[in-house]
């Protein structure tokens, strides 16, 4: 069942333009002490629940595709979002999750793609 979800996310990622608007090492626009550990951006031409493009973290394992997704709950914004983890290594998945959870204080669950 989850493979259908990840296949659909792969399709979105490969048929959309990846826009990185917060490169690794840049500061979060509202929280300057929060430094992005991976490239962060969105899929241009897609729409997420907040009306913007689908958010993503892009790692260094080019060609891996969508390896995980983070489901986050932002109590301050009273919002739930999904963020795609594209071309990430296992360590980068953990790094993105820790950034969301520990640095930004968001309720975060990561769903990893099952590897056969």
C-alpha cells in the first residue's frame, strides 16, 4: 500500500521542477538561529495543503528518488503538512527529522520507503 504512495510521490518529483529556496547552511526566515542542514525547497507547479508547492528536503544521494516523507504538526500555525525527503541517505533522513522536531519544535513522524 505505501509503495503506491511513494510511486505517486516519485511521479510528482520527476515531473515537477525542484526549487531550492533555502540552501543547506541558510537560516530559517522566521527563526534565524535555525540553520537548514539540507537543501530545502518545494516542487514547482504542485499544491500542498497550505496552498504553496509541496515542501521537500533534498539530500546528497542523487537518483534515490523519494525515500521518505515527514508528516508534521505545527501547533503554533494549527497546521499539518507533508514534506518529501528526496535523494536523502539514511543519515540525512534522521538529520531532517531532528531539524523539524528538535530545532523547529514540530511534531514529526517520518515514514520511510520500504526497500526490497
